[in-house]
């Protein structure tokens, strides 16, 4: 029988990237081969995001394009997986009746059973966290993993062989119910994974070649797991210590933190454990206490800045990233100005900014009018973009003339493009394809530099010679490369 091909497209956050990796691993175990071209695929999956209206519309537009390909290949199975399914499977079924398979993020281990049902009956199959009605009982026999936890534990080398940086989930779902956020509805309540499983999974990834591990959770600083036999509770700081012990691991990160429950033991772990990178992603969402209250965030702007001060005091050289929503329900010019003031006060390395868009079923959607005009949202968004450009450049310029340690991730695509254009303009051929490598510092700056390809996967020292708002540029210190390096 010819090998079946699967095409999987991922939208949204790191959690989805990890879910997609697990789904692909599961499908490879079933005999599928990944492809980059959905036109040739037997199974096409879209792993969706519901955090913003735009992300959902993008998924619908991809599904429309894929449906056209299905007219050429009628046996193609189209599946939608991830948050959108849990939030609005009925909407997907109505808008896209050609979708064969729907699976929420908490049921991804059931994909083999859903596929068996579709193949056997050509009837749409669905798996949601609290509803298992559209699946053949006989299809259960095709399950490779009986639970989502077992699926998490099934990590294997990804088909593209990339194991250098790996994600490990420590937590599912969220209990915070911020008034704008759909995550508690799509990923359910907070559930923390057993630390022993997390350490086994991380060790396995390091054995497969991972140098850097990022622990993932929606509010990762609230991680707590109590062992029922010993009564001992493992918190995030303890977990960092346990993963840190893994021999061969070089760097350890964790995202995303919630400013309300952030305890000092985590900062102390960041200071005391050399593999833990000095980088903290701490979404503030707003600098106005009135807006934070409407958002149902459980901290004030003052508490947030106090936490930042403690982080800076405890972890020397810490780099900070933040998320902000502009144009939230009722946000006035004065409240927006408070956000800008907080941003200036904190001095982030990086901010991620979003225009508010109401999400169905959330408290804000049900009880607060989305009354900030789109033009005002755009202007406020631009204010943050301007800040990012200005501060990003200033932050990066501070590195010029210094050396940094980077983990080399691969060839720089942007540098290859720019060099090709330059070559075309100047018609000279001195530049060799692949000379330009890219990597990241411990504090998450992107560095493009010249170096031999044997540096990929290594920690190397780079001397920074130039900077833009987005990137650092430099030259590798050849003495920091591994002894076997030859160009
Ligand atoms: S903390 Fe708030 S914003 Fe973050 S996932 Fe939970 S509900 Fe959403």
C-alpha cells in the first residue's frame, strides 16, 4: 500500500506548536509521512487558534483553499484540531461541511480513532473534552495512547530531525478567567502534570539532542503538583531545579508567567541555576488599574512594577518581555497614557501588542461594550509599535562591541535573501551560501553572524558589530567553536 501523506499547518502559540509535533509523531507511528504541500496530502490538518477573531478567520480562509484541493482528491481527509474546535465546533461544521474530522486540544490522542471512523464510514467524527458522541466504539482499538498525558510522554525525534530546542508542557488550561480571554473555555481548567513525567520527557529530549528546553504553561508560575503518597508539593522553582539537573541540557526557559502569583522563589531559582536563562515573559496587558480591573487581572500596575523591580534586583541582567492589549472596553486616552507610562517605566526588551477583539462567551463579550473605535485602537497600537522600534534599537545598540553567548539555530534566511539581492546588484560572487548563521542569546536576542555551518547546535561566543531594532549582527569568535570545526 502506498504511504499516506499528512500536511499539518499550525496557527497560534507555542502550545499549538508542541501539540502539532505530538500529532505528527502519532501519525508517523501510524505510517503517515509529512508533506509540505497539501495538494498531495491524504490527510490535511489545521491546528487552530481562537485567541483573536483574526486567527479564526485565517483558519477559515485556509480551509476554503484546502477544500478546493479536495475537489481534485476526493478521498482527502480534512481535519480541524485545536482551540477553535473546542470553542465553536458547530460554527465550523456549518461554515465548512466538508471537514471530516474535528478534535479539541484535550483529545489529540484520539486522532487515530477519529481517522478510523472517517475511513470506515465517511461520516464526520468529533472529539471534544466533554463529548465523545461522534466516534465509532470499534475505533477505540486504533488508539496508540489512551490519554493526553500518554501522548505527551510519546515524544520522539521529529520527522525534520530538529530537536535542538524543545518545548515541554508542564500545565494544561487556565483558571484565571481574565474577562477578555477564551483560553479557559478552549483548554479547560488548570491541570498540572506530574513532575516525574516532565523530567522523564525532558531527559528523553536531551538524549535526542535538545540543548534548550522551554517549559510551557498558560500561567506557569502557578505550577504546583502535590504527590498524593508523600503529600509533598512541587512548585515551579522546584521543577526548574529538577529539570536543571539533566546532564547535557544547556539552557532552560519557561513561559508564560502571570504577574499575580509570582513568588520570589522563582526569581531565586533563576539567579541560582546557571542553565535557567535570564528572560521573563510577563504580560501586563495594561498600565491602568481601572482597565486591569475590567480585565479581571488580579494585580495592580503598582504590584506589577514592584515585581519587575524585585526581578531586576534578584536576577542580574534579566531581560523582560510583556504583552499589551490596546482598545479594551471603555479604555480612555488617559488609561492608554498610563499603559505607555508603564511601558517606559519598565523598559522592556520586547513587547507584543494586540488590538482588543471580543471573543464569544468571555465576560467582556457578555457584559462590556466593545466601544473603542477601530481607528483609535489602530492609533494606540501604533504608539506601542513605535515604542518597540525605538526601544528595540536602543536595547540592541547597547550590545555593540560586546561579546554574547549564543545557541546557533541554523542558517539565517533573512541574511541569505539580503546577500542574494546584494550579489545581484553588485554582480560579485565572493559570498558563499550558508555563511550567515542565526542563533539566540540567553536573553532572547536574535543574532545573525558569519561562521562555519559546523557551529549549528553549538553554544558559541559572538562579537557584536552592528544592530537593528530586530537583530544583532556579529562575528563568531572561532576559538569558542568546538575543536572539530572546519569550514
Ligand atoms: S491568565 Fe488570563 S489571559 Fe492568560 S490564559 Fe488565563 S485567562 Fe487567558
